[in-house]
């Protein structure tokens, strides 16, 4: 899908928000939802999405929803740092299939990084064990402030 197009209510993140698909939840408030990426590029890979916006990408999102989203990203990234003690944290976001975007509900990746540990390729890593993701989600959630 290109940068242009209509929001599809059947996308997997919309299903997760509706409770129609499972997710290892890290954090939720009125505006944002954070959960473990099931195809993680590294240990502790979290996704943050807007609950209020139907923007498919950063170019479409309403300013107020973007403000809530990025504040949610900062809050969750701080919790990831506290829980997992990474050496660094990559914040990534893709717009359009050619950039690597595969789910067309705006989302931000939070990926903790450790020195000497390579990142798995975007969209090409295997599926994580859900039980392990649930444990990680709980440890990160405990550090949300
Ligand atoms: P992007 O390629 O930027 O659109 O990122 C989409 C991410 O979503 C990708 O890292 C894999 C992840 N993903 C795909 N399907 C699911 C799912 O059903 N559950 C979860 N938790 N993550 C998913």
C-alpha cells in the first residue's frame, strides 16, 4: 500500500484495539495503547498506537492525536529503560509499504538495543513466544509512571 488510501478497519491493530485479536498489553490510557511486537526485532520490542485516530501513517495524523501518541511513546520508552536496562533505545516509524510499513494503522516502534546485539531485520524475524512476551509486557508495565 502506498502513502495514499483509505483506512481499513480490518487491519490487525484495529482488531487488537477492538479486542478481536490478542496482544501482550504494556500500557493503555484513553488515547494510546502499547503492546509487545509479536515479530520482535529485539528483546523488549514494543509498539505504541493511537486509539483515537484512524490515521494510517504520520502524514495523516491529527495534531492532537500525534501529541498523545508521542507522549505515550516517551512514557513507555522510559518504562522500557527502567525494566530492561538497555544501552540504547531505537524509536522507529514507517510510512508506506516501500519504507517497510506492513500494518496501516499509525504505530511507533520502541526497540531497546544492547551493545554487540544485532537488530533482527524489520519484518523478517520469527514470531515470538506469547508467554515470553507476556512476561516482558508485565515487567515493562510495572515501570510505567
Ligand atoms: P510496520 O512494518 O512498521 O508496519 O510494523 C508492523 C509491526 O507489527 C511488525 O513489527 C510486526 C508487528 N505485527 C504484525 N502483526 C502483529 C500482530 O498480530 N500482533 C502484534 N503484537 N504485532 C504484530
